[in-house]
C-alpha cells in the first residue's frame, strides 16, 4: 500500500540521518567527552529544540497539513497558495522577533530555566554563550518544518525526509574540521547547529518552490481557513507546550544534578531517539496526509486499515529493539563512545540511562501513531488533555526518583508516562470507534508478543554463549557488538517468520506497494 511505501521512504532517509547523527555524537564524545562544557553545550542545543516542537513539527503539522491538503485537493492550487502564504508570513514574523528577544535577553532568562546554575557561574556563563549561538536555529528549523509539511501534503517526501541528514553533514564537517582551524570543538559544534538549521531550510525551500505551489512573503489575510488554522494551532501548540513545559521542568531539575549527569542523559537519549525517529516519525509523517485524505473522501474502512497497518509496523520493529537494547546497552555504549575524552567510567551510568529510556520505546512510537489519528480528524484538543495527565505523572515520578537515581530516574519517569499516554490515547480512540482491530491486527498481536518473548529468552540464555564464543576469536569490541546485534536480529526475523508473525505474502504485498 502507498502508506507503507511512503513510510519506508521517510524511514530510510531518517535512518541515514540518524546514522550521521551517530557520527556527530562520536565526534562530540571524542573531542568534548562529558564535562561542564558538555553539560552547557547540551543545554544550549536542547533549548531551541524544545521551542521547535511547540512552534514547528507537531503543532504546525497537526494544524497546517490537514487544511492545506484538503484545500489543495478540493479548491485547487491558488486557494492553497493564498492560505499557505498567510500562514508563512505570520509564522516567520513572529519567530524572528521571538528569536531576537531570546538572544538579547539570554543572561536574564536562562537562570530562571536552569536555577541550579545560579550558584555555578562558570556553567551559567558557558550555557548563555552557547545559547546565543544556537537559538537562531529555531527560526530556520521552524521554516523547514513548514515547507516540509507542504511537500508531504503533495506526497513529495524525499526532500523533507533527507533534510536532517544534510543538517547532520554540516555539523559533522564543522566539528571534524575545527582542530585544523584552531577552533574550540564546543564552539564549533554550536556554530554547526546554526549552520544545520540554515542548510535544512534551503534544502526544503528550493524543492517546495518547484512543487507547483510557489510561495512569497506577503501581508497576511485572516481568511476563514487561516482562522481555522489558528483555532486548531492553539490547542495543538498548547498540547506541544504541555509536553515541552514538562521537558523544561526536567531541565530545571537536571540543573541540580551532579556534574556530567546531564551529559550521560543526553548521550543515552540520542540512542533511544534512533528507533523513535526512524519508526514513529516515519509512520506518523506518512500517516497524517493519508488519513486526512481518506477521511475527507469518506473512505473510513481504508482509514482503519491504514491505522492498523501502522500499529503493526511500529510494534514489529520497536519491541525487538527494546529487548536488544536492554540486554546489550553496556556493550553498545562501550563500543560506540569509549574513545578520546569519553572514559570507560562513563559507560555504566550512560548504559543504565539508556535501558531506562528504551523500556518506553513501544509507547513512544505508539503515541505518535495514535495522536495522528486525532490530528487527521481535526481534533487537536483531546491529545492536549491526555498529555497533561502524562505530564503530571512524569513530574511526580521525577520528584520521587531523581534524588536517588539522578538521570536514570528521569529516564524511567519518561518511559512510564509515555505508556500512560499511549494507553489513554488508544482507549479513547477505541471508545470513540476510531480504533477497530481488523482480522490481520488481531492475528498479529499475539504473535508479535510471542516472538518478543522468544527473543527475550534468546538474549537471556543464548546471547551470552554467542558473545563468549565470538570474543575468543575476535578482539575488536565494536565488531563483536555488531555481530551480536546481527545474530539477535536474525533470530527475531526467523522466529517471526516461523510462527507467522509476518508471511512472504505480506512482505510481497509491501514490496509491490513500495514500487507502485
């Protein structure tokens, strides 16, 4: 089906981007390691990313894409262009002012967000300096999200999906070349983040201008569609704000953590974000315009099928990744990060944090899919209410766990609250009649859990024997880890095929859909 083809396309480019992101992480670990400077730099990179998720990605896509898609399909290119130009002008103007104010007032704002730094002037000064470099990234990446939404609406996924890879290449080049130019690696990375935003914007802006809907900045007109956009944007932005306020609270709490703990948290988070981005983001990106189009045409059975296949897709990949990461976290972190300024002593706290994060992996990706079902129906309010509940749970768990378990407690709280959010979303969709399991999904669910249980047994009893045997023949830790991951993957796929979790007919169906 076309949805699977689009998801595979998005997922492939997202995978490339994440792999390049790992190269970036490798360079950061090598040149910077875990220190006060790393903590400050990670805060400075995370800060604009939080606002990005409010002003761009989730809220913008949930509000803009359905209206733009339906206008383009029902009223033609000209009406869609007028609507998009008004939204673009308002978005760009507001963000330019917001970014300028934040850069000028950083030294007054940051102490309120990171109160733990008030008594640590060196960390505070480093963070403020880095934020003044990285924060303009927000303007460019928000515009990138806008033009990516346009391209996705006309089913041109390649430029939008590949833009993060381009951005990562800019960061990699900036960081790798910094010693040759006598540049401090931390400052070079901050400049690379800004360059990343500019490069991603240009990468999607040019093809969007060639997509048949060429936009210009004009005086915005508050047409009925623009008003509808803002009516949907407000609750969607509020929902994203709820989540981001939760993350800001996490940042406030983490500013009180001992030195290096926030760096351990971010290094682990990078690994946990790989499957979330490849699986969850790929499917939700392809699912939103597909569901919006199917629901508008009254193709409700097809919409249910698209949703069910998406659930199967994310569970089939997220469950085994969760199990493998839980059992091999130490080997993975040691193989990837231990070099340069990243010491062996940093492996254990980073690996334990990764284990805590990945326990919530199935929930993270299901939240993306299930939220999309609400967004495609123009309902941006319901996910807000459910997000508030999840945020309150996460905050309470943080207060309980952070004092004893530090960054590991924060990762655990995130995983538990993600499961609560997924259960609430799924339960409400089912209650409203928007989540109906067809025969294929009912057949799939017990088989995927049986396959996951078998993989767990393999990792508990067979994997240690395989690791021991391989280590007697090969000394390179990275190769041993890669081979062990491959063996676990082959076992999972083989067992899944054996009990019919997927069939050759199903694979052929997806492959043929990918070439249509």
